[in-house]
C-alpha cells in the first residue's frame, strides 16, 4: 500500500492502514459507544455495517454526534 494513502475524517486526513475497519476508526477516537451518525462517502452508514466496512484510500467519513436536550 502506498505510504501516502489517506482517508478523510471530519475534514482531516489520516493515514490509511491496511484492513482498518470503520468500527476500529471510531473506537480509536472514542466514538464507538456514543450516539453518532456516520456519513460514509456521502451516504448514511448504519451501525451494523461499521465492523465490515474496510477503510479505503480516499474515503470520506463524517461523524455527527447526537446531543439530547431541548
């Protein structure tokens, strides 16, 4: 894999490690158990698919945290 390959997370680039799943990315950043919505390459990705979705170079991920209150 090209050492300069990256994926994008909330507008910032990160190195793309081989066989890294979306669930691992979220766990590394403390979002795995939080109520969040994931936009993966422009589409909402539901939680059951996080562990089977492998990050590819150039992927764009947006994490939106859900906040309660009123």
